[in-house]
C-alpha cells in the first residue's frame, strides 16, 4: 500500500496500515470546498471502504484551517454558472440543481457511510460545509483556536447539505441550533464542547493532531468486526426507535457473534496480552 496519495483537493495518507488520514488540501484558500473536493471526498472514502487493513480514519485540514466552507467563486463557475447555461426554464434548472445537490450531499455523507469510525480533527475555521462534514464523523476533536459557524444565511441560502439534518442530532440542543442557523454567529471550541459538538479541545493544532492519532491507534487496536458492528448499530439506532434498534442489532449479531474475533478477544483478556485481529 502506498503511503501517500495526493489528489487535486484531497490528500490521503497512511500513518500505519490500520489508520487512514484524509486531509482537505487547499491550504492557500483555507481549504475552501470546490467542486473537486466534493467529488474527491466521495472517491477517497469509497476507496478506504475497499481496504481490508484500515480500521479507523482521521479527517483533518492542511494549513491554517479545517475548512472555510464553500468556495463561492468556484461554485459560481462550476455550479450556478453551468445551470444558467443549461436552460432558462425554471423547471429544468430545478431538476439540474436537484442532481447537483445530491452529489454535494453524498460527499458530506461519505464519512458516515464509511464502515470504520472517522475522527474529525478541527482547527482554525470550520465554516458552513465544514460543520456538515464534521457532523457526519463519529468523533469530533478541536483545537482551542477553532471557530465554527453555520454561514449560509449570510449568502441568502438555507443550508442544504447536512447542517439542518445532522448537526441538531449531534448536539441535541434545538434552540441553540436554531440560533446559530438564523444568525450565522461564530462560536468557539469551549462553546462547542459545552453543547456536545466536540468531545475534547486542545491548546493548539499540533497537540490536536497528536491526540487524534493517539485515539485512532487505540480504536485501531480493537476488533475490526466489532467496530463495523458498533458503527452500523449506532447509526441505525440514531434514526430509529429503540425497539427497531434492538431488532436490528439482534439480527446483525447473529452473524457477528460467530466471528473469530470473539474468541481472540476473550483469550487476550484471560492471558492479559494484546489481541491480534485479522484483516477484514
């Protein structure tokens, strides 16, 4: 497996075979999200899903920020401009916009669809689409300098790629979510921690990345079969009733309980040794 893959707007690295590091890689523009980034996020996470070695993913931004949100100039050229060229008819424009928005939404959903846990390491600006993307991750960590905002109201839009769907469920505070959406107010790491958006924040980005890697190594030491089961069960239960969630995990575990990982983990506990699990 190659250690580093660099695309137009995304970088994929493997600090070790079990840990994939996905970096938003437009540092000169604070990792503003252009069309290439949206497409490449989906491609990269699909690729990670095909790898048997990987057990956990870290998602971060290169440079001074996680992301400054949508690249407006690129959007005007690659999205709004193309739609205007396509047709003057409102109905036909709407159909094309619907198709484009599905591509953008799928991109933001890609960390959630990844079968392995994804840790977002957030520093600097996390604007608009940055909140959408990080809300689709399993765990969010931040540096003390992180600044978050739902920005779309300031450009005359209702957020449409995840802020109104995932963010409220992640934090569980409806009034706070509505305040942020209606005002585009910037908030920092301390407020993000108080409201459950992140689980920890650290003094600077270097410590943040070190701690994200430390957490990733701990998760990667666990059974990959169990990790897949946990993520699928947590995501399913979030969107369904308790009874549906119990029925779902009961069905899934009729298979997963027969995995060799159960015996390997049990023997390791008894012998006080570190378990060695096979690839998926």
